[in-house]
C-alpha cells in the first residue's frame, strides 16, 4: 500500500494489541502474513525484527519469547480477563443502565483485551430477560449531578414515579424540584442522589433514572447540611431501608447467623453485644419507616426491635395491618 513503510510500525503495534496476549503470542511468520493480508505491506524477517525491537524499546509493552521461532505479544492490558468479566457482568446486570448504553459500554470494555479473549467473554455474557431502565437520560444525569456536587450548586429537575397504571406522572404538582445535592449513592442496582429539597424543606432521596430530563445546574449555592446530618450513615445503610423519616437510634436483637449481614450493612466497627449463645444486639441509626420495617420483616424473625418502644409499637401496628383482610 502507499506509505506502507511510514505506517508499518503503527499497523504492527495494532496487530499485536488486537490479536495477542501472554497466552496467545504471535510468531514472526504470522506477523508477516497478517501485515500482508490486512494492510498489503510486505516486509522481510530482519526488518520485522528491527521494528519489533523498536516497539519494545519505546516502552509499548511488547514482550518477546525467544526460541527457534521468536514470538511476540502485547503485555500492556489495563485489565486481566477476570477483572473484565466482573466489569462486563456488572454493566450487563445493572438495572440503572439502559440496554442500549449497556451494549455500548460492554463494547468499549471488550476493546481492552485481545479479540480472542473478547470473543470468549462475549460467549459467556447472559443479558436476555434482565430488567433494565428505559430512561436514556439516567446515564448522563450522573455526570451533571456530580458536577453540581463539586461546584456546590443546586440542581432543578422534574421527577417521575410509577402510578397504579404503570404510567409515570410528574410529581410535585408538575413543578420543578430544587435540590441541594450532597452525594450520589449506588444501591440495589440504581443510582440515587441525596440532598436537601426546597419544596419539602427536608433531606430527600431521588432515583436518578426517575428524573424526567437532564437536571439543570442553577446559579444558587447549595443549602448546607444540618449539623445532625451524617452522610456516612446513609452510605453505610442500604437505601432499601431509608425513607424520608428522621434518623434515630434503634436497638436490634439479631440471631448470630446475621453477624455478616449486619457488619456489611452498618460497618465493621458498629458496636455489637452478645446476649446469649444465639443472639447479639446492635445499635444503629436508621430512618424508621415502612421500608425499614420491611427490611426487618424480611429476616423472618431473626431480627427483632428492642428499643425504643415507640418504634416497636409502630412495627407491631404495621404487622397487624398486614394481617387485616
């Protein structure tokens, strides 16, 4: 091809990046053939050897296996195969990311390995039937809200929630929410933004893919968080147990089999006290509301509420309501 000599090094490097790794080195005769077939470049063995040495000496992570027939491979992968598998599965299973965006992200991730490994990873991806968001704006909302948090500015947006007919009417009487964003949290396959909501005069939690359009960063500095607001407590809890209720200290009695669950949810250094051979108590700060009670109920009696009595009474009332026909 025209200018073949000029571009030969670049094409050679590209072949190695796309087609080789430690388990799949390429010998010089194969490299010569690939240059000819793909780029119509003919090169003799000595010139090819010099080109490969040049790539190696320039720090481009080209490794050589010296034998009767020298072999070469690219050794500059950012991710190994196991790491890529984890990332691909995370993207494929994320409910927050739409089907189209998942496909795009996975295609980009697969460029970080050889074509041989990429083909193998594709064969082990199972994406059919997974529940995915239908809001294409959700992905962009992450970047916009992150910029607002960094610049300490409020955001405005309209918000949708499903009604009984599975339609998504606008909330807040179709008015814009004005929110001082404090942080974004990934939980239960979705992104949430936690911030002070002007309309409700309280800290609220919004799911990013329920935001109708891209949020707008407005020219107002955020309302500072109150002295008793502890963002770390939100980070240490599943948002499935968080509501707009005030966070208060609750003492829970748990079966010993739940020690892993409790330390994972509330942190390794949360105080726990043995009660008997089978139980321990833990004191946590929680948003006491229906979501919190649902979380406790899900443990099928392995978790009970000790204190405060007002919270125990609310839980008992909820259980009785659930039994009412």
